[in-house]
C-alpha cells in the first residue's frame, strides 16, 4: 500500500477513497490527488467522491479484462451537485491535468493516467 500524506489534501479524507469491496485500500496517486485538490480549490465548493480507489477484487474491476485508472489510483468519480458545477468541470478538466472525463446523470469520472488508453489525446464519453 502506498503511504499518502492525506493532510496535504485538506478537502479530502482517506475514507472517501477507500475501495468499496471491503478491503479498505485507498492507494491513490499523490499527483492525481493534487489535481483533484486544485479542482476543489477552483470550484470553491465541496466535491463528493462516489468512487475512488478500486482493488482487483472490486466488482467493477473484476468485470474488466484489465484494470482501469481506478485500480492504479489515478481516477475518481465525483457527484455532480448542479449543472453549473458540471459545466465548470467540463470546461476545466484539461487545465487541472485530467486526460479523461466520463459523464453520467449524477456523477463525473475524471482520470489522468488510464493504463490502456492513448494519453496523448483527451478522451470524453457518456455512460
């Protein structure tokens, strides 16, 4: 398990990022967390994490042929509280250093290092 100094990210806690399979791993990458903290600072409003780290036993990861960005600590899903917040995220995600954004009706997936997608390009999708 990576040792992350959670005090460096004042608007987030380890428990928000723990794998929901029950293992409680929260092996988030520090660079990714800096980007997420910058997003939070710029939005000037709370950011609710709905999915952070996912270990190989997490049901969503087990369905995949190979692990995704959540499984290496480079992704998070955040709840969208308003259309305005969604707009700010969609306009700003590249400036914060994210390379991918996925949009659902009530959350946004952000990642900066997907293990098997071409990261020289920005990627966006809908669920």
